[in-house]
C-alpha cells in the first residue's frame, strides 16, 4: 500500500504522541517496513486509517503493536565498554564509599530506563556482583523499564538466543552467570534476583517512590525533540539522590540541558551528576 504525504504526517504525529520519537518524511521506508503488515492485518484502508483506529483506542492491542513495531530495540551486553569502565573504576567505588557514611550503607537503587530486552540491567547486576563480594547480603534493586510490553516480557524471562549472547558477553562470564536452556542461555537466578522489570513510557509521569543512586538512560533521547529531551533529563534528575550518577549514550551530550549537566570523564567514559550543588564564588 503506497504511502501518501497525509499518511506520513499522520503516522509521524501519532508516533511522537505515543513515545516521543521524532520521524519525518525521510523515514517513509521505516514506516512502510514496520507498519505495513499491521495495516494489512487490521484491514485498514490506509496508514491514516490505522492512525485513526489507534487514536480511537477501541483496540489496546493495536496501540501496543504499533509501539512495539516502531521502537528500536537494538542492544547488547556491556554496550559501550568505556562507560562500564567508568562505572567500575570511578562511579561505583565513589558511590559505595559515600554510602558507608549513611544510615543504609548497603542499599543501592539503580534504574535502567529504556532497557529494551534487558541486557543493560543484567550487565549492571553482573558488574555489581563482580565488585561486591557479598552482593547478595546487600539491599540492591535494579529496575529495568521500557515502553514495549513485548520486550519487557522477554527481559523478565532472562533467556537469550546464542546470537544475542555472543554480542558483548565473554565466554568466562557466560559460564559463570548463565545456564544453558532451550538451545539458548538463561541468566542465573542469583543475578536475576537483583533485577525487576516494568513498563514505563518516558513521556508519562514516572510515579516512582524510589530515589535512585544511578540512572541509565542511553541511546533513546536522541530520537526526541530538543524540548522533550530537556524535559526528560530534568525529570530523571528529580528521581535521583543529591549526589547520584546519570549515564547517557556514548554519543549523547547534555551541555544544552542545563548548567548542572556538566560531563565528568573517566576511563574515556562520561557520566553526569546533575543534582550536585554547584559551588558559588563571591
């Protein structure tokens, strides 16, 4: 079914409203390749007809299908190694040292936003287990969230095919932290116990009571408009403790978000501490 300019405009507006992703006419191929089958399956006469049905809201499954189809779930274990080096050698040791002076020295709260199929939160859980010898005596909660119900379900299962495991997982870690299952690999229960998953649209109010020590929101805001992006990172900062750490994608820079979003570099990786008090000089 050929795309018209009316179709493209309608789909772009819908996608922006649903998940903040900013598309334009240059993405017509993506619209056709990802939504074409849905248009046929639901007997729509055009892409505009599909948009109309989604907006009417009579079929909640259709809305989920569109979100699942349009969102990019490209990920791998230990993605952007420099970031994990900065986490391992700088951010986590600093955070653990700071925790020793608090009423809850063994409590860590970490949020992996837009976590896709779970490789990032599981990589974080593995990193913690390697740095903290008695990690299961600690009060650790790693939350992974994503807008797609489909990928949240897969992440919760913790099972990965061979080609998914081979992307980023070393043979040594594979043997230590996974067990073979159904021609693939499942994360071991002791690592799985550190992580929980739930659906979260980053455009909607977070509604979370936890104050996070670390927030990871990588490679998703690059698809948002500047205004949506700025608003997102300010709202993420509001969920964090005063000296918390924020990690974004390797090619993302937050200089335009605000004066508190000054990058800190370590091991060629970058993180932010947006709630740290900025010294005032007379």
